[in-house]
């Protein structure tokens, strides 16, 4: 039987079932959402606190909050969501850092457009940015970082 996420003879992706009868992919995606949600909430709370309590520039506040959230997400994804125990921990970390850099650049681009060009409030703009960038994280993590 092919591994989770591998293409079978028919060309369809084998999602497999765990011992409880739930799809492994669905269970893993739910764990991903909890872990990513934890990092996202932390990111948003720190960003909002920095914007509301200091005169910090929104992009600097984003750098601090995003980095903090990313560290938490890395730990949760590696140890809980994907339960990665294989060799090449340094390579996994490098791929994760590249994902974070990509996500951070996209995050800043979205914030710059919303706050710097459209002139929206920085806090709702952060919420919009989170919704826009939510989708690619699981796919990149599952199929590139922890593959």
C-alpha cells in the first residue's frame, strides 16, 4: 500500500485510514489547523499589542509577531502534526525557514498593499492578511517541508 499522500496505481492519492477509521489526511489537516491557529493567534495578539501600545511601524511589529508565531508553529508541526522523527533535521528546519521567509514576504506585501497603499487600519489589515495567506501553509508543509 502506498504511503500517505502517495499516488497509487489508479493515479488517485491514497489518504489511508487510522485505527479510529478517520482519514489520516483529515486528522493531520485538523492538527495542522490547531497548530497553525495557535501560531496565528499568537502572531495577531503580539502584532495588535505592539501596534496599540507603542508607536512601532506596522512592518516591524509584523516581523516580531510573525517570527514568534513561526517558532511556535515549527515546534508544533514537527513534533505533533507531522510527528517528524526522521533524519535530516537540519534540512527540515532549512525548508521550514524558507517557507517562513516566503510567507513573511507575502505577509508584508499584503500588509503594504492594505495599509500603505489602500490606507486601511493596520489591525483589520492583519486579519485580512492572515485569511489570504492561510491556504498555502498546509500544502507547502505537508508536501515539501515534512515530506
